């Protein structure tokens, strides 16, 4: 709300499409553009996650930007890679702290790209497009790799070729280059590949016990690097990389280490097993909206979802009940509840009303409830006392939340 200057009144305007209808329209538009490469700025970790979860929650194929011959990549990674290439092709502005700034409009302005309006969807898109055109002109080889690795199959072919390569990752807007070679596919993650840093000679690895190997693999900087085939990784062949990327050794030594690791199937298997057995385990998600990545749905369910979208509301509950995936059953029921309550039995609507009210009033649940949000907004309002526009937006939001809180409490008291 603050970033885009949107009031709660604008966001809850009853003349707008519902979230479900918006996603129906958005899915149709993106499919009509396919096949394509979908790009955004800082989109892989942010916008794409919102898009995937929104598609999932509305019974659309969540991985649309990686299916139908599509590819995806992140223009921020392109800008970071260009700045780290060593040819000074892209000018990077500095913050007051002296750190580099890769905010879209900062880096665009520093490179002569006109920024007409920030935090506006269309202007941001045009700015990112102009930045792409500039990098393509300044660093054509980098641009070609960027386009190539927007495609999952190309990433897999490159990584699993048994050839060593330099993987470039970005933390805090700084580039870190690691010479690696592929050792194993990531268990239970079809798009994940495990690559091993070439910093240690194979003799040292082979002599380690499983306990020693686990300790080394999990110690920072972690020698196992995860490469996601669908996330546009930044990579280059070892022979194309500058010597400064070779961690104090030579290209020949790294190539020799890679060959010996590739040929030692037993060591690769052990590395993959030890890493998988000792990596962090995360608790199972409690709510259906958090379960996107727990499993894949069947083709039969995908067909039923298409039927659900096209059927009259009176028939959608029955279609929902025939879905195999319990996640999709619950999400389909929610769509009926929010879009056409009259299509559900009154006792079911009442039960769903009560469940929603309890979640909205939770003091420690997820996502943040009305109660939690009121506290967060209240704690942060002081930071915007001198900004009249932001203060007005927050005041309006607090009024909305307070009114909603009152209505929910009255409803729960009546049960």
C-alpha cells in the first residue's frame, strides 16, 4: 500500500474483479502469450512466487511460466551479472552507505534510461525492457547466456554435461563465483541439481568419514551449491571464466579435479546421500495455501479443474468432491464459498464462516491476522508521521481493520 500509494478503499472497491476472476483473466492472457520467456525485475524470488501461489489457489496450473514451452528469468540477475562481468559495461550507482544499489530505477537512471514513474506496473515493465536492450547491446555474450538459461532443458543439459563451470550467485547485491561440477539430482526436487565446489582435492574428500563429510558439506561457505533448472541461474563454462573466479588455483587444476569427481560414481553417490541425510528439515505446512510445493497434482485433476472453471456454480461443488488431491478439493470449496455462497449448503457455509473468523482473529497464526496486522501497523505508524500521504493511508487502513475486528468479534460472540 505504501510503495504503490494505494488506499484500502481502492483495494476493496466492489467494482473491481474478485481475486478469482482476476486470476482467470490473467491465466488466459499468459497462456495466449505462450510460448514466451517471462521476465521481471527481482521476479524469481518475489513476483513469481505471488503468481505461482495465486494460480495454485485458484485451481490453475501454477508453473505456467515454465510450461507450454515457456521460460523464465530475472532481469535483476542479468544486471547483477553484467556488473560482475569485469567489463564495466553497466554503471552501478552507490547508496549513501557506499554499497551498490540495484533498485530498478536507480540502475536505470545511472545508465541513461528515462524513469517516468516508479512502482507503476507498466512503467516498471518498460524500464526493465529498456535495461534488457541495453545489456544486450553492451554484453551480447551475457545476453545470449541469459536467454539460453531461461529454458529449463538448456540449464539441465549444461549442468549435467559433466563439464565444470562457474556458478555465480548474488547475496546482498554482490556476486560470488564458485567453480563447480554436477554430482547428483536433488531428492524430491525435480528441478534441483546438486553441484560440488572444486575447492578441495578429491583425495581429501575420499578420505573423510560420513560424519566429517557432513560437517564439511554443511559448513559455510557451503561446498554444495543448489542449481534450480527453472530459476534462470547465472553460469558460464570454466574455460570462459576469468582467473579471478578460480579460487586461487588454475583452470587446469580445477578441470582435473572435476574429471576425477565425475569418474568416481561412488564418491558422488556418497556426497548426495550424506548431504540429503543431514540437510535442514522443515515442518509440514499447516494450511492449504502453504502447500503448493508439497506435491504435484495429477493430469486427471487438471482436467477436472478446467471443468470446474467452466461449469455452472450449481455443479462446481460436485466437481470439487471428485478431485483426487485434497489440497485442490479444499481450494475449490473456498472458491465456491467466496464467489457463490448460495451454491453450498447453509451448515457448510456457517462452519466455514466460523473457521475464517477464528483465523482472522488468531494472535499467532499464519498469515498475519487482523489482530496481528493492527499491532504491526500501529507499531510502524510513528515512522511516517512526517509523510502526510503515508500517514493518511495507514490511518485509513487502521480504520478498516478496526471495523472488521469489531464485526468478527460480534459474529463469534453470537455463535
